[in-house]
C-alpha cells in the first residue's frame, strides 16, 4: 500500500511539472541560445515573455471552462435518457474553445513576428526549414547513414522494493 501511495504521489508530481501542448505552463525564459541566434533585443525578450504570459492566462481560463463542460457531458451521459441537444451543444462548445485557443495562438505568433526585424524573421524561417528535415534525418539514422538523434528520456521514478506484508511468505529471490 505504501508503495502504491508513493508511486501515485511521484506520478502526480511529474504530471504537475509538465504541461501538455496547448496547455498553459510557466513561461520559461527565452533561452540564451535563441536570443543569440535571433539577436533579440531586451525589449523583444520582454514582449515575448509578456505576450506568452497573457496567452497562458487565456488558455488557463479556457481550459477551466472546458473542464466544466466535460463535467456537464459526464452528467448528461449518466442520465437514463440521453438529450442529444444538450450533448451536442456541449461538444460544440468544446470544439469552439479548441478553435479559440488555436486562433489566439496564431494571432500571438503573428504579433511576435511583427515585432521582429526582417533578418530575425529570416533566421526564424531557417529554423522552420530545419524542422522539415528532422523526419529525413531520422530515416537516414535508421539506415545508419548519420548518427541517430539522442533520445530524451522522461524522468523515471526509482522504485524501492518493500518488504513483505505481515503474514505474507518471503519469496526466495535467487530462484
């Protein structure tokens, strides 16, 4: 039982640290290597951070409403007689929330690019072009033409074996 509680607590801590895509999370500082590559000014860095914070607050608000709608859907589906109108409206609202977040993210991206110089936008374009080559690089790595990209591994929990519970037989580990 202790093992289960420790595992659940560790998993909850990991989930709390990582935000899924499209989910708000703490806005990390603009990485120094990106600042250097794009030659961002301090004002641009502040703008990027501020706008990302505003976007994350917006997404958090929308996610709260989406959670509420999902809860309403669960209530509706537990009813003995389904109300297609009630379910349809709620599913439509979830889709509208998803679209609002996507539109806001597109608007944010455009706004941030508008604050960049032509040279910075060109450098950003080079990054986008490089990303298009990632699948090709993986294919070349699969046939050992290039070294494979390093695999990033998630943080794993170290499991500490527990002794047997009272009354349980002790199994021989050497078998």
